C-alpha cells in the first residue's frame, strides 16, 4: 500500500463518518438526533426551514458528493 492509497482511505473513512453524522442530525417526521442539540425548537408554526436547516442540507449534500467522488477515486486507485 502506498502513501497515496493510505491517505485516500483515511479521507474516505472521515467522509463516511461525516455523512452518517450529518444524516443523523437531520430531523425527520418524529424528530431526530437534532432534538438532542436543540433542534426541536425549530418546529415553529412558520412552516419554513430555518437557516440552520438549509445550511445542514447544503453541508450534507456537499459531503455526500465528496464521499461519492472519493468512492470512485478509491475504486480507480486500488484496481490499478
């Protein structure tokens, strides 16, 4: 295993843990782990999403895309 492969695997593991954590922070129909951190207060009668929820959505999409790219990169890197 080369240094580049080891670095790519470590980055992939970090991204996978980040995706899991970010998805768990989202509140579903019955709430989620975000309620533990005060996310339950955002269920007001306004009906719109707050800035925090939109930023969490954006961050989740970005990390998910990076995870997908790292998956393809690892596939190419490790199959050579």
